């Protein structure tokens, strides 16, 4: 059996001057849409072709503040090769090859859009944000230039970390929040035409964000009732708490402010010997003035 001799790991995603680092997971999916054809009563197919290909790089990062500063609710787009990501070479031992070592693989997509999917945070865990990099072609040809024997940009130290924070609904604080998920609810249009294999157009078609959180606090349940409640006059706020390096103190939070929404208890449950835990949902709407979710602290 041959020994393992070639290993790579994930690395940064760069769009223009925007560097997405502190990446914890990364997956490049080429998304082949393959056709297999047979005819004349044959058992086995006799023709295979790629009908379409919609490559997507999915990644997660703990640099939530920095990433939101780049992308927030509207994504982060580029044209004409203005983005790049990498497979970083791994060698045996406890170090990595130098940044200047020509041993890494670079991937330069023609154009496309980085789309924020969701932020997840839990008590005692570091928050992260998930992205999809939707890739398109500028000329209908292969939109990914993959090159071996490349250098990579200089890495930076971890500079930020967040965890779950306080939540207030209609101005009333929720006690003991255990987890929160902010789903950006973005539906994108990825369009090809004229028989092309690769898409040549990417845009946001719809945005229907929602926020879910868990808490043992049932005090608002009699007020909201089983039908939920409308939020109109007083803002609701959801925060992520900033961790301070080398200390137990907390820094300036990231705050998500919802101007209008419907709020409800989705589920309430638990077993013997544990508290009843509620999962609550906030479904924001746009009031024509303020952003559907206003983000501060980034």
C-alpha cells in the first residue's frame, strides 16, 4: 500500500481587498448536472455529457464581524477574476510550507457572488457564519482557473471571536438564551443561456430572513399566546457577544435590530429532570424605511 504523499488543507477566500480568514470548513462542489442516454431498448447507456455545471465554494468562518463588514445582507460580488481561494499544501511534521513556497494550489473564479447563509451561536461555543461562493463565467467557458505551484497570501492571527448574546423582544429582555441562528433567507438567481454549460449571471432574487433562538424563559408565552404576536412599535434586538483575548471580559457586541416582524414560540419541550426549553422565531418584514435587519457593531 502506497504511503500518503500529497495532502492539502483549506485557506483564505479573497474578494478584491476583502480577506475572509479564520475559516473553519471549506467545500468546493462542482455541481455537475450529468445526462446519461440510451435508446432502442438498450440496457446500458451509450452517451454521457455534462448538461450544466454550477460550481459553488461553501465555507464557514469565525471572523463574523469582519465578514459581515464585507457582505452583510447584500453579499459580496466581483468581476473579471477579482477573487481567489486556495488549497494550502501540507507537509509532514508540525509546520506548514512558507507562504512564499511555490507548493500550493490557487483557484481563481471568473466572477460571481459571495452569499451569506446563516450565523450560528450557542452558549459556550464560538459563533460562525456560513457562506456560499456562487461562481459564474464571463465568456461561457470554464470559470475556474486552477493553478499548481503557487504561493499564498500571508496568514494573519485570529483577531476576533463571538458567542451568543442577549435578546430583547419588543423591548423585553429574554432570559437565559442558549442558542441563536440568524438565517439570511437569500434566494439567488444563477442563470445560463444559449446552451452554455456554465452560468453567466448571478443575482439576489429574494431575501426572507428569519431568526430562531432557544431559551428556558416562558414568561412571554401567555402574552404572545399560541398565535404569536406582531412587533410594530418597539424594536427587537439580537446580539452576539464579543470575546476578549486573554481575558474573561466581554467587548462591544454585534447587534441585529428588527423594526417589524411577527414573533412566536415554535416549540416548547423537555424531559423529566430538565427545564422546558422553547424555540422561538422572529420573521422580519421591511417597513419601507429601515433595513429589514439593521446591523451595528461591525
